[in-house]
């Protein structure tokens, strides 16, 4: 009479199912992002790597079973601890980032800082277009505010991000005299620091216009640079991209916490 095969331990089954689901969902999400972000956006490759990594770990988990069930349980337990810790950290950090995206801009600010995003050959990217729309909306409602348009020209961009925003805002009816170009910066820190050098007066009131996921880090950076009278003006992003951008921001916030 043949011996009945023992089922893997419950912890092994749970971890295996999680890895399979996470792996295929990550690969599917990467495929979904491609029409919006293309192959050139480096962080979207994270989902490809995550999907492949999860499936590889699941394969390893099954492979270990052939040598020792005890080793398989130990590996599954270690993976469960790492996964739980990573999820707890992700939820905690991303919760703060998401809360930042709920902020509301103070009225009649002295300056509106519009942070840059990629410019494509045919004009502003969808992400930058939403920021421009949000800035135009604020400038039309607050006639005394001036805008500092932040962002240099990347190697894959036809013009500086600041210039692309300037052209778009002028087309939307914003007076040229209210627009200041800061076209040298290449990062969030430089966006704000270089814009700060263009401001007049002591303790100017500032509204930072950027995508919702970016507000938390932008406000923290501004305050660290000495801008205390600052608030956020969050713009939206394409429906399929928030998970990608919030995850990218998760790593950026962790980097800031560790470095600074």
C-alpha cells in the first residue's frame, strides 16, 4: 500500500500562495504600466523584478522541500517574518505620504512652486500636465501669487521642464510677469533650494504644487531648507500609476530618513 503524501505545513502553503499571487500580480501591473510609462521609466522595472523575485522564491521553497521538510518550514517562517515586517513598514510610511496628499493650499501665497516632471517630445508628460493644471487653477483664483517653475532639462527631454510649464501656463492665460523660471534643478531638493534663492522678502508664504504622493516629501524638504510658511497643492496622476509612484516615494522617504 502506497504511503499518502504529506501536505506541506500550513506556514509553507500560506507563504507559497502569497509569493505566487504577489509574483503574478506584480508582472501584470508592470504590463499595465507600459502604455502609460513606457520602457524608459526606470522605477516601473521594480514591478518586473518584484514579480520575478517572488516566483523565484516560491520555486526555491518547493526545491528545499525535496531535501528537508524542516528546512522548508524554517525558510517559510523566515520569509513570513520578512514579508510581514516589510508590509508593516510600507503601510506605515505610505500612510504618512498619503496623508500629505490630502493637504490644502493656503490662499494668496506669495509664491507657488511648481515642481517639475518629465517633458516628452510632444510636450509635458501626463504627470506634468496635471501639475500645470493645478498651478493654473490656483493662480487664477489667487491673483497676487507669483509662480516659480522648477526643473532643468534632462538628457531625454527636448526643453527644460520649467520652460514647458511656462509655455503651457501662458497658453492658459496666466500673465508672463507672474511666472519665474528656475531651469537648472534636477531633483526635489534642488527644485526647492534653487527656487528659494529667487524669492524676495523674509519668510515668504509658499504653496508647493506637485503630485499628491510627492507633497509629504516636498513639504518636509522645504521646511528643512527654512521655508516655514509652506503648504501643499496636490495634483492627481493617471489612474493606473498611483501604486507605482507611492511605492517609489516609499523608497525615497526611507532614503531621506536614513541619510538625513
